[in-house]
């Protein structure tokens, strides 16, 4: 503003201090003897000393330098001659620190008939002697782009750096707005920030944005911009100054880190190979590319396939078989793709052989030329897709993890006009490396899970048969992949006398360890069942076995671990007799069975719980119940009834409701019960054994009490022959007579009455001889000179199988003959 136009009496606006302005200087009056007689407020502020501490005392005590009487006398003489003196001296502040001051001494004058001197001082400031050329050079050559805009946001001035950033010459900018010149640079947003600064006077700092520049039209740049107001002498805002810094490298590094971190959360969420490959494609479109395909080697998708290791040197390897595992495009349906997901593919960048996968180095093709003879000759169909959809830039990155070749990931741009560069290769390499590790983890887990499941299923019975005693259906449902294969098993074991043993068990743990332990326990149960042990004794022997196996695995070196250690298990074992319709059961920490009678009544037998196997020190108890014909008997593991709510009793109630339904087909009822109770995959596997009770009728069972007379053996043979004739089994008469004769003779000679013979006509003909002693016969091989001892040997040779079992009243010796078809 022109000073001539100021209103009268208007104070001047504050400005920079004038070198000739002494209104704020510190001043003091000193007499001819050097004693201070006057002290101003400015002097108090400069030295921090009040007038009471200075007035009346020598001025020399204020100096921070040695006294110089000769120099002081010369200065006094100069001032008495009517001339003043100025110079630089060091004085002492009240806090003890020295101060460099510019000192001026006036010509002497008389005050109260005495000679005095006026001394004034100001603190010395270091000034930077900068001229216009230096300032212009600083602004022009600064690495930060700077510009000045007027209140209408038109360019008034800009430096060379900003001109270089935008690629628009200075002459075309001056007098124009940013939004007119660079519309792709978020002009409206930036001008909105400038208007805010003009309106409020508050600076805006470090605003980051992405934009295009005429100086580099093929690459997007990142900028950091700050805006602050320009004010005149009257403190009025006259314009805006903005400063621009190109932070593309920093932004890209931060963006790279952000993408890689986000990929760690989005890719590899499951232990599924194809799902992981698809997640990589989904994540990178459209963030990084417009079309992505992930092709994996067939061995990666096949859990049984061998791993492919890279081989350095050697002859050129053949391109391995690969399949499309995942793909994604910005266009619906991925029309750019030549192959669909699951198809066999042979894509590779032209002129690259299988060494591309072996070497593991990415391939960058910044420009795809569909007219290139290599595309036309090697992959004509892909060349046509490149031309049709404008695919113009490509990166292919081999997928490798843990020195294993997994596949090839290819990224293509079409709608995004920016070609891939070396920075993009780094990002693609990092994304593929992370995805490859997830794919390899999924591959390894799938192999182990498949091996565990295969082992589990191979150790379970391939086919179950309850014979005449039972109609049998079963269901096994493995745990979900996160939980892993467990150690649940079931079995139906044929026993003598048309009886059947039913067993269901659950080994603690998951994976191959549990599956292997399950196989050992199932084999042990079958062996112990063949010994005709009652359920409680069988569980006691099984408990000893589990303890012994655990001791073997941990007794030597507990730190080495084990792959087959049995840490604990539960089990339920039942024996059903179709002649008496009685079922004897015992359980070791296992849920009780479910029984559904023909009239629809559901109950769970009250069996002694018993401890889980492997604890030791506690006995097992058996209980016996009678089952009506056509009743349902279900044995299951806890995974079937535990459910999402973890309420076992509620699950058992739901199981009873399903089994009490109108469905009569046993296999359908078994499968529907599992689907109803476990609709979704569970972390624990499930075993369910469902049986329908049958009865061996009186017309298929015959018994005769043998008198305690050796001559009664002939009567026993005759009775057996008549019974076989009634059943139409006369072909078995000779073998039956010999077996009955030998077993009855042994019972009469070595046993105790009563002796009884029983015949059962079932899938096989069973011959049983009962006596009241517990001494079992022993098979031996007689010598040529022995007169006896060949009876049981003949029985064993003529029968399908034979054996002995004990009862509370004695023992039963039995033999089975195959019934002719």
C-alpha cells in the first residue's frame, strides 16, 4: 500500500528491524569517572540486571573482557573532542554468559555540572549476506518443485523443477490454472485445497496423490504437495505458494510392501492347492494386472505324483505337463483365455523352453506383438487372442518353493495402458513367491492327508457281514482337512455259535499317528475276540496293550517323539447271541450304544462307563441285555453326537429320534442319520455301526443231553445224523459223526457231566459239545507208536475251524463245517 494513502495517525505496520532505528536499544549514562548514573529498561532487558544493581557502580564490572585503560582513555578523549565512538565489545549477562554487542558512545555532555557520556548497545546478530542471484539460484535449482499462484489460482511464478515435473513449458503455464493444463493431475482436488488455504490462511502439508505427467506419459507418478498462504505488509493473503516433491519411488516401495502384506492375508487362506492358485489370480486382478493365469504341474495337483526338482545343466528338459489351476480377468468370463480351469495347458513365453522353470527367473515382455513370428508359429491361437483383446505387456514368473518346481504364473495387461517394468517384476516375483509357499504347504498337507485317509480306510473293514445274527450297515466320515484324519474305527467279528462281536473305538489324536494306532488296536481286538474272551476281559487285555505300546514309545527317549504312539483310546465291545437274543457289552470311556425296539422305543443301556484305554489300574464291567427281534442296535463315536453345540446328551437324543423314524432300509437309515446329525464337516471323524437284530429260530437249533455212559457215543452219532437228514445236510453226515464221536468221547472221558451236544444250522454247521469242567483240550501230533492222541487232529483237519470257549458252568468245544451250496 502506498504510504501516502494511509489515514492520518495510522500506525505503521510492523516490518523488519531498521539498522538506523535505535528506539529499542539498551542505553545508560556514565560519568567521567566511569560510574553508571542512569540505566534504561532496554538495558535491563539486554543484560538482565535491574537499575538498583548497576547505578552507582563502575561500568567496568559489566565487561566480559580484560580491562584496557589505554583504550578507554583514547575513547574518552575522542568523545570529549565532540566525536562519538562505536565498536564491538563483550559484556556479561546477569546469568554469567557473555554477549557480543554493538556499542556506541556519544560525545560528552554536561549534566548537573558534571561531564557525562551516553552509551547505547544492541545484541550483535550474524547476518547472511545473500544477494538476489544466490536466492534466484536457490529457488530455480531446488529439487522441490515450487510455484506461486494468485488469488484466482493462476500461475504467477514457478521454478525449473516444477516445469520439469509437469512437462508443460513455463510460458504455457503463466496466467493459466492447474486444472486447465493438467486435468489428469487431480486438478480440481488440488485447487480445492488451494482455495481452502486462501480462505482460512492455514497451510496444508504433505498431501499425496497419483497422477500422470506429460514429461513421462507412460508411468504414473506419486507426488507430495504442501500449500501455504502468501501475505503482504498489511498481513493480507495475496496468493498461494505450493511445493511439489516427486515421491514415486518411496510411494511404490510402500505400495509394494502394502500389497505383499495384504497378499499374505488374502492368498493361502486354505490348505487347498487349486483354491490357493485362484486366490492369487483374484488378488492381483485388477490391482496389478488385467488378466492372470496360474498353471500348476500335474504332480502338484495329484497328491500321489512325484515332486519335480530343478536340475542344473544337462540337456534341454521337456516342457512338463501342466494344468490350469486358476485364472481371473477384468472381463467377465475370461475371454482372453485359450484354456479353462482344469484343462491341460502348454503355455510358455515364446523362445523359452523348460529351462524357464528350472532357472526360476521371471520373464518380462514389456511389449507383446501379436505379429511376431514366434507367437504365430508356436501359439497361433494365443496370438489371435492377444490381437483381439489388446494384450500388450506380460510377466511370467515360475512358481518354486523349497527347491521344488510347482508351475508358472502369468500376468498380462490390456486395459491398463502402462507396460510392465522392472519394478513390476519385483512385485510379481514377491507375490508369486508367497503364493508358491502356500501352494507347496497345501500340496504337502494334501499328500499327508490323503496318505492318512488312505491308511485309515485300508485299515477299516472293506465289507461287513453279520451273518444270520445281524443285518449290518456302517458309515465313516473323515474329519475336515483342518482337523485331519482321526483314529475312529468299527468292526463286526464273526464268532462261534453263530454269534457276532461288535466293536467301535476312537483313538486320541489325528493324522497318520492316529490311523496307525487305530490299525494296531483293531488287529488286537480281532485277535482277542478269536480267543472267545468276554467283553470285560477283552477290554482289560486291550488296556494292557495300550499301556505297553505307550511305554515302548516313551520309555527309551521321551524327547525323540513318535509317529505311532498310542496315548489313549475309547472302545465299546459287544457280543450278540442270535439263539438267546442276549447281548453282552462293556465299554472303556465310550458313549453307550443306542437301542430302538420294533415299537419305536429308544433307550441307551445303562452300562458301567469304565476308564478310557491306556489309564490302567481300573477294572471293566460287562452288562447283558435281551434284545427283541428286529431291534436296532447302534454303536458310534462321539463325533456323531457332539455337534456344534458340544452337548452330547442332546446329540444322543437327536440320534434316537432319527433312528425311530419310519425308514426301514438299514443302509439308508444309517446314511440319513449321519447327514442329519452332521450336516457340515467337523473337526473330528465319525464312525457309525448300525445293526438290525435277527434270531436263529428253534428249527435251526437242536440239542441233546448225553448220558454219562461211553456207550452213549453211538446214540449221539445217530441223533446227529437224523437231525442232518431233517435239515437236508446228509452230505455232511460222515464228518459230523466223526466230530461228534471224538468230542463226546473226550467230554465223557476227561470232562464232567452234564455233557450236551448242540447243532446250529446257519451259514455254517456248528457242532458244540458242552461239559462242566474248565480244562481245555490240547491239539497234539501223535507219534507212529502212540495208540491215541489223533482225535482233535482229525477234527481240525475235517472242520473249517474249531476252538473252545468258557462258560460260567464249564466249557464248550466247537467245530464248524462248510455248508454245501
